[in-house]
C-alpha cells in the first residue's frame, strides 16, 4: 500500500514537510481549494510553489477548484506525480485530463461521497488515478464515511470490467482501523492521523 500524506491540517507547514521528508511516505498530498468549489481556501500558489524548499518527495496534487484548467500549468511546474481534479466540475473534463498528460504528469479524477462511480466511465481510458473521497471535500480531520467501503469495491469491479489499470486512492478519515475497509485501494491518502502525532513514521507504518 502506498501512502500519500496531506499537510492540510498542519499549523506549521514547513516543519511538517521537513518531518514528512524524513519518513518513507510515498507522496506529499497537496490540497488546493479555491473557496468556491469547496467553502475553504488554501494558500495561494505563490506560497505553495516553495514546497520544494522543504521536501523532495513527489507531489500528489488534489484540485478542489471550479476551474482546474488554470491551475494545471502552475502545479505542473512542481515535482508533481499526479494532478487530480473533480469529475463534478463544469470545465471540459477530457480537455483538462489531456492538458495534464501534455506535461508528462499522471492524471486523475476525484469523486465526492454522493457521486456515483459510473460518472467516471467516459474518462477511464485516460485515467491513471481515481480518488475516492471518503469525507466531504474541503476540511481535514473528518470521520471516514462507512459507505465508502462499498463504493471502493464497486469502483474496483468497474475498473476490472473495463480493464483499467488506474490506481484507486481513498482520502478522508484514514487511520489504522479504517485501512481494513480500504484493501482494494492502491494508495491511502492520510492527513491528521499522521501529522497530529509527535512521530510521523510509526503512524505511516501502521497503514502499510
């Protein structure tokens, strides 16, 4: 199981990133919120671009924004492995996915808890990653929605039926107990369970 760690709930981001850089976490999960698609807002790109000063880990960028097209070129400048945006956005989804791929970056789509996985079907041939939101997007520290377990299983069956090799990541309320509900996933995206602890590595070990 790969682990992607979000710093969304961290008060001191530089210190958290340095601590994460000393762990064996696979990715740093970068939450980008515009205050429109979700109520909350994260730091602007002019600050986010400095992330390289604190970590050399690959980035897993999650765009919770209304217009992903204008954000993609910015985050493509960074040490980015994945750029994911929401299937619920109004932008031309296929065009945005192709734009991500044009930078040599893996592309993904995220689905909110109430969005059926069948919404993803038209885009499966383009996808490298699907991010299942197991909480309502927009804030850290929430509790895992139990019905996400069935949604993950349904998504795995869907991917198998279409012979898709896209990774499944799950994001929201992830901890040691919840991981048993996410065995069909390839990546666990975790935040406060790791970053609220004094020592990050033991928490990551608990999720492997």
